[in-house]
């Protein structure tokens, strides 16, 4: 992030010969080595992320495993398993499928795998609300801690949609950035020459608990979830609404107990589609008024792509890492000003900053909106 480098590239893990779009934010196969082959790819990504989080948080030292909950988000669940099953059934003409097909593909498979691996015996379920899935999961997990429903929650999101059938479905929507000889330059949020989103895969997971509990265990404090807000557009299934997004923003600030003056940075949903970017800009202006122009706003999707239900978790983690290190992540590939997108998008180059409170926006298909307000470790007292 600090070097403004993109991780988007030509896809290597799948056959792209029949695809129009052959680029994405792909995790290398080597990175998944050592994870269970009997799990879908999105579950394997969740296993890797959760293991890092649990180790860092020293969660194994909590004695009462029944008070540890698991709440993850996903947009598409086991795409790898379902696509493989359909290929065997319809393309190869097989009459039987592996008995593990459904357990691997179900939306809660990653939650089940994570809770089992870490012996988290408390409440566990999965939020499925398109691109807002992980925002909803983390917001609800914070409420569980706030209201004493768990001592700790393993929470975040995971998605792995980079398979031919899924990509063909997205191609039909005509909102993907076109194939390019320079994939790293293909995702251009808020730039007037943007041409669409770039799909990605990945996972990010946090351990949430009360501050004093973490301090007693000597766990490192990355930040604090101050509040969250959710809303429904209750309108068009794919076209976003500035009113719905603004409602979620206001509810998140209210839940956090702060006003617009307390926000120093916004990690935008920022998909680089023609529809999302001006709508999100309008929502930010509606909530923050004249101060909107003073708040840095960036889309890290310009560097890692859109990981669907995992995006909010990835973006919250990246924002925490950047702000705790003293810089704002940039929106790379920003080339031309768009009159409908007139905020400070931290164009192309990371910026030094001492911001300690930020907002993460996530607005998904179906009118699902989720916003999370976070304070970095430098602001935790």
C-alpha cells in the first residue's frame, strides 16, 4: 500500500480461454499450501487468516472456549465446490457427486472450519449480504462483545469467486473492467476514465474482545470498533442509492457516539463502476456536509480488487495497518477528475497522517449497506 503497488494481475489458477475478463486479485496457490484439501478455497483462505489472528491475539490462553464466538461473512460461499460439481454433472456427464460437495460449498463452511480449528464453542454463524457481508459480521460481533454475549469473537470475511462460471455471470452484468495488457492499472476508482470493478479473492479476520481482557493477556491492540450502521436501499437490486448509504453512515456515527468532526479518513467502497463512485460521493457529502471535502477518502480496491463478502474485513485490516504505521492508503490509477466525484481521494501516492479514527464503507447488491467506525491503536486509551 505505502508503495502504491497493485496486486491485480492476469489470472493463473484457472483456464481463462473462454473468458472475456482474464484479470483479478488472485491469491497464489503456494499461499494455500498446508491448508486442508478437503475444504473449499474460501474456507482455506479463512483458515489461514484466522490462524494468524488467533495466534497474534493469543486467544488460546482464554480458558472458557464456550465464550468464544465465530461470526464470518461471505458473498458467494463455496464457488469452487459448486462449480466443480456442476462441471462434473453437466460437462462430464457424471451421475454422482462426491458426498462432501454440499458441506464444502455451504455458506457457513468457513465459519464451521474456523470454529472447529480453534475450538471456539460459542455462537457461530455466517452473514451473507453481498459486498456488505463482512461489515455486517464485524458490526454484529462488536455488539456481541458490547452486550456480554461472548468474551471474544473471531470475525471477518472470506470469499473466493475467481472461477469461470462466476466470472461469466459477472461478465453478463457488464460492470467488470475489461481485460488489459496492464492489469495493475485496470481498477481506477473515482477516476473519470474508470471502466469497472476487478474481482478478487481473499480473507481477513479479526479477534474482537473487551479492551481490558486483551490487555490482561498481553495481546497487541490494533484498534477499537467504535460502532456500526446498517440499512437497506429497499430499491433496485444492483443500482446503489445515496440515501441508503447515507443512512448507514449516520447510524454508524450515532452508534459510535461521534459526529462528523471525529472522522479523519474514509475507506470507501470505491468499486470503480460508473454507478457506485458518484453515489458514494453523494452519500458522503450528504452526511458530512461542507467538511466532506476535508476528509481524505480512498479506495484500496484499486490495489487488491473487489473480494466480495470479504472486502470490508480486508479494508478494515488494511486501514488499521496503514494508519497505525502513520500513512493514508492511496487510490492508485487515479487519472482524471470526474465532476461527480469531487472529494480528496488521496490520488496515487500514500500520504503521511496521524489520523486515529476512520470509517469503512460497504454497499452491496440487493441494497445491503454496512458501515463500521474504527479507532486505531494510537487513539485507544
